[in-house]
């Protein structure tokens, strides 16, 4: 069987490493042509030795030089900087790009992959949140395909095979509720980064783990779903499902609800995206139905987790509003992790961005990048 050639951007992170795990189980099905990371050259070197790709890219040039020196006798090209990572996404050596970069930094690479007609296995939800309006016309024009890796969107994608687009009543995105679902709201001022980084069901990178604790992650997923599945924001609901077994659902006009279930293991949605349109034999996420005696669903508490309401507000406003939400959130999370602001400040910072920055309703890439920068500048001014 012909091997699928792929490049992983963000290969050293949580999703990147889960992707590596999937690939190692199927050495006969994939050929890794390139890997990219921000600065973790030790892990990148290990991954190089596993797959021997032709190209490596390190965003941080100093770390990149160091890796190039280490690998100077190896038959590999070591590239540095963001522009080179974008070129990697366009490279004709691969037909599939896995984008596992964290944050809006992944947007340009996603656009580059789609513009070069490739399939894009997308974990970087921030691409679709910030650049939402740009993707659909590019997919149509260049014929590429976006294959979602986010477990919720993978679940929706699978459930969408059960009906036609015009038969969808709504999409129900599940949320674990994060570590503070039952934590008293009057003690939220006590929440430290260490507490927020302790997620009950998923092991993920630090940014998405904090986003899960504020429910900003669910907000990003709501905006991602609107872009990805061409539905309106009024067709999206969120339910809290602490067991993280049902990964999301689609309700059709006849009131049938189709859900996708598995144990929480990102290797499963990654495999689905990599092998699509096929399914392959795999033990990832295997579930014993008799162990599922207690699956619960409840509405999210928007008083406790206002970031989710702000996301619905941003999605309704459209245009550059989701990019403002995302950039303000990224900056706020980074400050919270450095103990510069409190947990509850994160949602306030997002709200301030949405209320203060003018929204462009039909944005091009420049408008989006300007909105992103304006939101980051505002956070710095606001927080000091
Ligand atoms: N983790 C999950 O279970 C999960 C589930 C669903 C969706 N996602 C989404 O997947 C994406 C990645 O999440 P993650 O948890 O894997 O994050 P992570 O563990 O923090 O990994 C991020 C990856 O991106 C690289 N990176 C960081 N900043 C970069 C930049 N400016 N330019 C290029 N590369 C950069 C990192 O390189 P270094 O290692 O060198 O810093 C690392 O390889 C996020 O969008 C997240 O929302 C994650």
C-alpha cells in the first residue's frame, strides 16, 4: 500500500506526541517528511531519529542553530523561523499536514496548507477561530480538506454521516466542565495555575488545560464548529458531561441524536483524521459499555464560567470578534500562568477586548492579524 506522506507542525507538544504514537503503530502506512517545533530540540531530535524526515524546522533560531550543529552529519535540512514553518506547510513533499501548533501562531501555516491543496489534520483550533471566514472559500478554490482532530469536532464529523446538512437541527458539544465545575464560585480568587493545570480527564498542553478550566476552550470549540461545519451559532449548544465519554452529538430534525463515544484518548481522533476516509483496527479509546453506568449531562454554569458566554457573543458578532476573543484569551492565559493576573481576570480581559476593539465584519487576513495585535496590545495596557 502507498504510504501517506505527512508533515507534523508542533510535533513536540501533547497532540504532536500523540500523533507520533499513532504513526509508530502504523510504520507501513505513513512517511514523515518534516517535523516542526518552537524550541524543544531535544524532543525534536528524538523524533528525527524515529522517522528520519528530510526537513526539521525550529521557530526559535538560536535553538535551531543548536540542532543544526548537532545533526550536521545527518542527511536532514534544519530550517529556522516562522516563515520556514509556513513553507513546510506548503511543501510538495507531503500530501497531509498535521497542525498541532498551539495558539493563533498556527493560522498562517493552516492557510498555507489549504492554499497548496493539501489535507489539513487540524488540532490548532485557533486557526479556525481567528481565520474562520478565510477558510471556506480557500477550501472550495484549492480543493484541500480540513480533517478535525479536536475530539468534539471529530465526534460531530462522524455523527454528520448519519444525515444531510439541511436535516441538522443542532450540534451539541460536550464539555468535561474542567477542574472547577464543583469548586465554590466564592473561592475562585484562590485558584492558582497549579490548580488550573490539574485537569480531571485529559492530559494536554498548559494553554488548552487552562482554557478547559475557564471553559474558554469550549467557547473556542463553539466558534471552531461554526466555521468547520457551516452552521449558525444558534445551532450550537454546550452540555457539561464530566465523564468525557460522549465527545459530542448531532441532533437531527426528527429529534434523533447521534453521539460518538470512546474513552478520552486523543490518539483516537488523531487516527480517524490520519486514516480518513478509512477506519483502522486500533485499541485507542476502547470502551467497555458495562463500565458506563453513570453518564451525566448538565447545562454549563455561565455565572461561574463567563468566558463561554463571551465566546457565544463573539461568534454572534462574527468578523474579527473571534480573533479578538482568542488573542485576548491567549495573552490572559499566559499572564495567569506567570501569576500576573487571577483566574477570574481571564474572562474580564476577554470581555474588555470584545467591548473595546472595533469589529471588522468581512475581514481579510490583514484585518484579522490587526485585530489579533490590537487585542494583545489592549491586554498589556489593561493589565499593565
Ligand atoms: N492536547 C490536547 O489534548 C488537545 C486536544 C484538542 C485540541 N488541542 C489543540 O491542539 C493544539 C496543540 O495543543 P497541545 O496541547 O498539543 O499544545 P502543547 O503541548 O503546548 O504543544 C504545542 C506545540 O506547538 C509548538 N509551538 C509553540 N509555540 C509555537 C509557535 N509560536 N510557532 C510554532 N510552533 C509553536 C510547541 O513547540 P515546543 O514544544 O518546542 O514549545 C509544541 O510542539 C492547540 O491548538 C490545542 O487547542 C489539543
